[in-house]
C-alpha cells in the first residue's frame, strides 16, 4: 500500500465531509480551523475535546504522544465508517 501525505487540516476536512453527524462534522471542522491558525494538534483538539466522544479524545492524545496522529485518525475514521 502506498502512503499519501498532506496537511493534517486537509485530512480532517476530508474526514469531516464523511461524518454522518452534523455535530461531529462541525467539531472536526473547528479543529481544522484551529490548526490553520497555527495551533498545535494538542491545543486544537483540546479546545474542542468536549465535542468528541471520550474515547476519541483519549485516542487522539495517544496519537499525538506517539507521533502517529495521522494513523490514529485514519483508523478512527475507518471504524466510524464501519459502525
């Protein structure tokens, strides 16, 4: 499998476009907007953590600490799409 790299905020906007929930879509868009303003991923997600299910918040924090946030977000989106 080939990897494609692009900015995190762009990836979040793609995930937001697929989000079934209007509330979740708005939260993801807000995080992308914070990233575009120059905030770190931890700050951006932290500012909107109440908008996400608790498990998502924990997994995002693990992704940030491990340096694999893109992989965590990819898998979260896959899981959400399957359920």
